[in-house]
């Protein structure tokens, strides 16, 4: 029996295969672009390594894309077969993947946490639980998971920096900004290339309205991200968010075209419809357009992609963003097809993903279409019952904000003052920055007393 770099026993054909596995995990927690090459090396060293097949399935699932499901299912079946005679921890990894592939990411996170309780150095279980809990809107579970694991860690264990970065982000999403920034900066001192830690501190600055510092933070670190994956685009989006709040729309559009929607970049071309890229782009265009900024033909490219993803409901939080693109370009028939496909998916799917689609993604996505079509009162009526629940679609507070802006916009345009005030009170109560200092809410500040 071999041991990985953190001393966990694993089934593998050779020491080389285990080192190749460690290299993949390093790449995964480091948001590196060369994961496919690292996986190739792992399978070359051992085509029957059970955890390698779990990884293959996990990477397919991490795209949150229906087209990747067959790959994930096949990897899962292989992992289940190969782990029959493997370690219980490896069997649990295969079981977690099976739950995830089956549309029950909540069950998968529970299994990863179970693994962690017994093996707190299992960085794969830790990072997958962190990420999937994030996309289930569970920051407090993310934080508990970090705190439970880290008492068994020290900075001499490989992967410590990744744990710190996750601590920073979980603290930030739980509203503990001072501690989050401390942990994030410590992680960056540990590893200046750490994209997730850089991202956590960027969120602190976003939430605290420290826009100039945020711009300097991203610009000061971006030179380290040459080998980073699409999270780089998301950090460019964060930079654009600071510029947007400072009213520098030309800079926002320049970052849109050259930073997070740079179609000449091999990175973007590799995954032009990755959920995070679509969220970055659509949410920024919505914010700009709401302020009367001419965004040109930028919606068209997103709408073309949206049409290809009709019926794919694996990323609930992305669905309203796809709808923004279809609605903004007047593609009513496609928009109706998308809603019908969502209803079909929800009706035929008893899993958690199906439930989230039916209960949350559907009304919010319907509200987006109603809003763009000028049916503002209808948009408010559709969104009002789920305002307090839509965090379960996942995404950060900074990302969920676009949906709250949409609700406010609809309520103001429909003269539904009670609803507009309700939204303003929610925003004023939860966000450290006063609404008057936030571009998307300043127009409603008069509703507050
Ligand atoms: Fe973010």
C-alpha cells in the first residue's frame, strides 16, 4: 500500500502513480490550467488507480455541464468497480461521486465530510466539499469544515496554503471580514500564486467598499496568475466591479473585452460557456445596462451560447444569467423554450438539483424574462417568495447581488414601494456599505428611514 504526500494510504500501481496523483491534487487546489496533462500522466502511470477515476468524474462534474455527465457517469461506474477491494476511504470517494452524479450534491458533501472526520488530511475531500457547499449556498458549513480539519493540520503539511485560502473565503462569506482578510493575506504570503486566497481578499474589499485597495490588490497579484485557470477571469470581473462602483464604465468595458470575456484568449476559447465566465459576463452587462451604459452587441455572443445550453440545468445560479442574455437580445422563442426545458427537467428529476430548479431557479429565471419584457409587477410577484431562499442556488453575496438589483429595479418600475423598501432594508441590513455608496442601490436610499 502506498501513501500520498499527506500520508494517506491509497491504492495505486506504483510510487510514480501516487506522485502523479499528488501532482493533480496540487493543480486542482492551485486552479491550474494544465489539469488535463496532469491527469494524462496519472493514467499513464496507473490506468486502474481508483482515486484517479474519482478525480476524472469530479472534474467532469465541476464543469456543471450536462454534456459532461456521461463522462462523469462512466468514471463513477469504473471507480465503484475498482474500489470494491480498495480502502474504505476510497470507497467513500466513489460513493460521494455517485451521489453527485445522481444529482444529490448535498449527499456528496456529507460523505466528503465523513471522510474528513476520519482523515482530516484528505485534501481532495476537503476541497470538493468546500466548493460544492459554496454552490449550495452554505458558507457556514464551509467554515465548520475548515475549522474541523485545520486543528489536525500544520503549516509543514503540503497543501496548508490551500486550507488557509479556503478558511479566508469561508470567513468572508460568513461576514467575518477582518479574520478573512488576515487568513487570505497569510495564504498569499505562503504562496503568492494562490488564486483562491487572492479571491477571498478581493471579496472582503468588495463587501467593505474598499474599491481603490481592491484594484491595487488584483493588479498587484495578477502577474502571478499566468498558469491560473478561469478563476483569473473572475478576478478580472472583481476588478471591474470596483471600477464600476467608481463610475469608470470605460474601464469596466475594457476589462470585459480584454479581461474576463477576452475571446482571443486561449483560456476563454477553451471554455467559452463555463458557468463562472457566463455569470461574470451577464451580471456585468446587466449592471451596466441598468445604469444606461451602451454595452453594444455584447449580449449576442452570450445569447448564442445560451441557446446551445437550453435544457442544461446543472448550474442553477447560471440559469437566470443565461436568461438575461436571451431576453436582452429579444429571443423570445428561445427564452420560452428554455423555461419549458427547465420545467421538464424539474418534473422528471427528484434529486436535489431537480428540486432547486423547480423551487428557486425557475421562478427567478421567469422573473428575469418578465422584467426584460417590461412586466415588472410580474417579476416582483415571481421573485418575492424566493428572495430569502435564492442563496441556495449558490454564488457569493457579491454574485447574488445582481438578482437583488433586478428585484429592486422591477419593484421601482412597477411602483411597488413596499417591495422596493423591503429589498432596500435587506440590503442595508446585511451589507457593510451603505446603499447610498452603492451604485445599484443609491436610487432606493430615499426609501430608508
Ligand atoms: Fe468572487
